[in-house]
């Protein structure tokens, strides 16, 4: 499922990019291309060594990197379609839930600098959270759980991109110059990018510097839950993982420029994505503790070749 989603995004980028007249800055594509080549090399090394953990870890990193690049590009292309903005509707939805943003921002500006720093670090640590999750799950041999986590992350991300394309919004913007301590939100920093995509000023993409511009649902909220579910199998990470995921979710409206309804929709999406991903996962008696075999599958290489080794790994996992 994961590779099919990635392939669909790639096809969508090609077709929509051609239709809208987008192009790439070739020199700026060298860095991400080098990273992808390195991950592909790690995957090949894992297959040659019949190292199930290296295969799983490299595959997870390769899939997430490809998804990030393609997903951001596809989000840019959808933003360039210039559908009507939904900020007024999202603001009204927050108001119905009792959230008065001017009053809340004024109170947040009075928080101690240390609390704002922790919240900002939690929000901006999502990539680090993903890296830790992949390394820990691959390193401990929980390969089925890793596969399910990555599938859910990519599925949830794809849905957020599609919804944000259909219901675009600039975000819950506030001018940081009007406050003493509040950080500029991601949505505030990306406002010129979104405007340039919508009015046609930006038609050349710099793959060395890409940023997510989705609003509804919040991918930060969805991914924080999915990654926490991934590391929940590690007893020592349950409490710190829960705390950090909670901080990430709470910080999302303030530091990401999201509406509350964005966050609530992201939380619901995480549950759905995990359910779908688990439905596609291989069955096992205990998926939370599925491990790679301790004995390297080198015997298969000697007796049946690489094809036999691949079959052994697939049956085992």
C-alpha cells in the first residue's frame, strides 16, 4: 500500500505540474537526489547482507523521504490551483467551540519564556521524532510495527494534502510583532510562499528548501499520535513518548498556525490511518513484539540464492 501511495503522488505531481506549467531548479535537486541515492544504497546493502533490520530501516527512511518530497510538491501544486480559502469557515468553527483567538494569544504571550521554548522545540522536533521511531523500531527488530507506522504516516499525510488542496487555508495567522514573546508561526512564515503559488509568481520549485503548507487537517497532530503508537512497544519510551507527543499536539495551534478544528481532525485522522494500515499489515500472533531473526539468513544465500533468502525473510516477517 505504501509504495502505491508514493507512486500515485509521483504521477499526480507529473500530471498536475505539467498542466500548471511548473518546473524544477535542477541545481537545487542535487541534495535531495544524493540523499535518496544514499538510502537506496543502504537498502541494497541490507538485501545483499540479508540484514532484515537494515532493510526495514532503510526502506522506512526511503519511503518517508520520497513521500515528504512528493507530498510537499503536490501540496504546492494544489495550492496553485487557487481554490477559495476556507479560513473564515475554520475561524467560525473554532469560535463555535469557544476559542477566542485574540484572547488566547494575549494569554499565551504572558507565558514564561521557558514554557514557550519547550512548546516550540516539541513542535519543531517532528522530523527528529520520526528518525527516533524508525531507528528504535528497526534496531529492536519490531519490523511489522515499523511497517505499519510508516504506512499510517504516509496514508495520513496523503489525506491531509488532499483535504488541504480541496479546503485550502492560509492558517491561523497572527503578527508576532504585536506580541512580546510569541514565536512567528510556520503559517506566518509561509504566507508569502502560499500567496506566490496562488497568484502564479512561483512556478519553479526549489527541492532543497521545501516546507509543508497544509492546514486542515493538522499533519503534526496526526503524526505525533502515529509515532507515539509506534514507540509504545518500547516500555522505557512510553511515558516520555506520551509527554512529548502531547506537547507537540498542544503546541501545534500556536507554533504551526493551526486552527483547533485542524488539530481535532488530525487526531481523528491518526486513528483512521492506523486502523487502515494495520488492516494491510501481515498477520502475526503478537504484532507488537514481532522481531527479526537473531540468526542472519546467510544459509539461504549459500543454498538457494538471493531469491530464497528474500522468500525466507518474507515468510518470517
